[in-house]
C-alpha cells in the first residue's frame, strides 16, 4: 500500500490523524499568507516561528502514525 493510500485510510478511520492532518493544512495556509507579506513585525516573526514548530510537530506525529500503520500491515501480511 502506497503512503498516499495509507494517509487516506488514516484520515477516514483515525480521528486523531484526521485532526492532525487538518490542523497541519490550516497552519500551512496561515504560513503561506504570512510569507506573502513584504515585512513582518517582531510579534509576527515570533508567531511565524511558533506556527512552523507546531506544523513540524504535527507532521512528525502523522509520520509516526503512518509508520505504525505500515508496521501493522506488515505483521498482518506475515500471519
């Protein structure tokens, strides 16, 4: 099963994954908007860094869930 397919399965079947995915996409769009600005205030710079860290945390958590799902599939295939 390809990773894209696993993501779709997890989005359907796992509430935590779906929430992380949606929050990650939302942060991505907020950061895109922020990057369009020619200048950021010091407060905006701090907020941008916070959002980048939060987005990375969510991405790492989703990647771990995908690895766990792949591991589960591999175990089921050997049984």
